[in-house]
């Protein structure tokens, strides 16, 4: 499961940040997960729950913010959200698109007990 290795590196970052702040407990974690990130949020949540035992985040609450796939058409300059992965401008039919959001996969927020 690909999500497990993502969670492992996430925990490395989290623990490092907590250490910097001198905290021994993480209480809340918020992740941004883009539609194009290749990560399934449900798998990420179960990987997180599996991994957090015996870490400083063992009772941390995890929230995932889904980031939609937003594109801008390079031909007509329109910005739109794509619900499926058909990369065609709904307005002019152009395939020359730029991805604005949807590739995100990062730690947006973390709350520590100090
Ligand atoms: Zn267009």
C-alpha cells in the first residue's frame, strides 16, 4: 500500500516539527489531498490510524481536505473544476490545459500540546 509509505514520511516530518517546538504530543493533523495526488483518502486514514500507535500522535485527530482538480484552459483562459479526469475544456473543447490545483499532498496544519 502506497499510502503507508506516504504516512511514514509524514510522521517523520510531524515528529521533527513537534521536537522543534518541544512538544511530546500531537493532537490534530490536517492534510490537503488533491484529486490528482494519486492518494485514496480512505486508505490514507487507515494507514494513519495503523501507524500512529506508539508514536507521539497516538491519539491525534486526522482531518483530510479534498482539493478539487482545477484547470485553466490555455486557449480561452477559462478556469474550471473537472469532476472526472477528462482533460478537455468544457467551453471550447481545447486540450491545452494547465493544472492549477489537484496535485496537492501536504501537511496543512498541525496542533501540538505544549
Ligand atoms: Zn477553453
